[in-house]
């Protein structure tokens, strides 16, 4: 029984769902097609900005909820700071302003008025601000100006705050989720009494990000400090988690910064220590953004659509009835109601799609495209035989199983899918890691994509030459070596100068 859409329209819609560029044909276009066709996001009327649609936002909400809990377990509290930052604040930390100057959106006026010539509204020239305001590209400056009023003695430390907000960085080349002028993120900002305590916090947070990426997103990452040339503007040290996408490009998925006393000195944030002496505080900042959505999509998905890890899927199980008569549907409805209640009691999100305006085949295509991890199909014959068809999205395999114990079966299957998705992504990533010893070999291998472990002499000049000639950058200096040989001294592949150890190069998003 299928009412509503005419049959030819259903065929047309099903065809459109499948008409997606393949990864092998054009990976970039495949990604753009998938984001739009899976109803995750779309371009907005404002150039470089995006509309995150409900299904895409539901994934982000799950990420946000998990990360928020993880932050709070480390003692962090949420706060909120203004969107607009006085221009003078950005001038106080020279390296910081230099790092963001070219990306800043500037507010110069505070009022519009009707055009006397009748051409709509215009900026009122008499409403110019005394000082321009910057739409936050990041919030270090306004937060440290605020912390000056909150911190007085050692009893006020550590101060551990995070905010969930939007930021604006005026990007010239944008791509949904990966790089947009406005994006959503969280930014943590902490103040500490000692250098050691701040450095430990920066490390703790990069490990939180690594844990989230691997155990929730099922995305394997390599953690380590950035080279001095790649550090965050104004940081003493930047730590990163680097992921590998299916096309062989790296993606920086999260960063944590040890800021030393740079911002404390710029904004005169001091505290009186236990010896009654005044000292500058020590700082960290750390953040992840909706770029994680891009990492999730590009790491796992295939030519049929999204592949979502069960832990982050808005809908983990969808149940589709196959029926011809109303009484058949009524019997299926009653059975599914039992399962739905039991699955939800285990914290599993379920959708029962018994709407009669789409054929089952169209529903199958739609849920496959949206990456729902488990699909159950139940028809009149299944009801007679006590069976049910189960399809897992990660492998696109189906099997018919007994209805008895189906709740426990699905629960175990979701865990297996989560583990399998991670294992598949890790095998892909590991297959992209190679060791290269010569400059000629590097220039050939970098064209194939992936991570290249190479010796580097530690100079910015060599790093810049490699970047200029190959578009490859040092992604990080890995904390953990995949091979003990990577930690042994050698010679730089470009200059032949001594190198302390191998570092990780790649082209990146």
C-alpha cells in the first residue's frame, strides 16, 4: 500500500538520490554532492557562509553533547563572551593580530537609514563608531581583557572556561563544513598559576580531542606538536590531532595551545601568589569546530552516501514495514512498538517509518544515503516465519535473523559497526603512511597523497621551501612513533643537515 507521490515521481527522486559523483571520478565534487544530497548543509545567501540543516545539526549536537561532558569532567565550565571585539584589543598582542588581520570582518557603523533617493536603506554616515569592532575570529583578546577583572590571587586559579559560539574568518575559498567564513566551534580558555600546570592542561585537552575522535567519531588521529612555523598566532606551543581523508589529504581536526604568558602580559593579568608576590598567569586555549563534520564525512562515507559511526548517528536504527494490506501493517506496528520501546530503553535511537507516501525501495535508498547504521525490514512473510531482515550500512550486507532476541542482536551489531568503521579507517590511514629519505623521492611520493615521515633539519627556511615547491606542510611531530626508527637522528632530505628525528608531512585541507 503506497499512497501520496505518483510512482514516476518516486522513481525520479530515488534516481536523484543515487546520482552522486563517485569518489574516484572527482573526490571534491563527491563531497559537495554528499553534503547537499544527505541534507546536512547548503550554501546560504551570504557568500562563504552555510546553512546547517536539521539532520546535519543533529550530528553536530551529538558531538557537542559528548565533548561538553568530556570538558566538564576535567573541571571546565561554560561561559559566553561577546561577539564583537574592540579593534584596540587585537593590537595588544602583535603576533596574534598579525595572524588574523587578513581574515577579520570589521563593524564600522551602528545604524542604517532610508535612502533619501528612495533606493532602500543605506548606512547612516553620522553613525560611525568611535572605535571599529571586529567580529570575533577567536576570543583570546576579549576573554583575557575580562580575566583581568576575575583573577586577583592564587585562590582564583585555575580558571577553566569554555564557550560554544560562532566565529568569523573571511575566507576567500570556502567549502561546506571544512572552511566557511562563519563556523560553529567551542573555544576553551584557561588561566593557571604555573607554566607546568598550563602545559599539562594543554596536553590534557589534546588527549580529550584524540579520545573523542577515535572512540566516538571512529577517526584515527596522530597527535603531536606543530612546528614553530605552523603554531597558532601568539602560542608558545600548539598541539594537534591530524586525520587522513580517503583522498590522501590530511585534515587538522583539533588544536590545543600553550600560550605561555603572552596574553597575560598583553592584558596585564596578574595574581598574588602564596608568597604575596605578584606574577603573570599562564594560559591555554583549545578548540574544535564544525570542521569535525567534514572529517566524519570524508573518512567513512562511500559512493552510496554517508556512513556514520553509531555513536554519533542521529538515528541509529530505522525500521521499514513491507505491507500490502492494512491488517498486515497493524500486526507489524504492534510488534515494532515492543522492539522500539526496548531499544530506546537501552539508549538506542530508533525511527519507525510506516508512512505510506513512499515505497520501501525509496526509503531504503534515502536511509542508505543518510548513513543510518542499521536498517530493519519487516514484512507479512517475516511475521509468519518469526524473522526479520537486517542491513548494516558499513558493509551494505543483509541477513535474515530470528525476531527472538532482536534487541540484543541490534545492540551488539551497533557496537560491531562502530569498531569496524574505526578499523577500516585505521587501515586506510596506515596504508597512507610511508617513510621517505630523499628530496627526489619526496616530490614523487607527495603526489600520491598520504602522510610522509621524513627527516627535517628544524629550520623554517627548509620548511618553507618544501611548502613552496610541493604544497606539503609539517602536520606535526608525532608524540608516539609508529616505528622506533622514526625517533633516531638522521639527515634532512633537502639540505643534508642533521635531523633529530622524522616528522609528519602531508598536503592538507
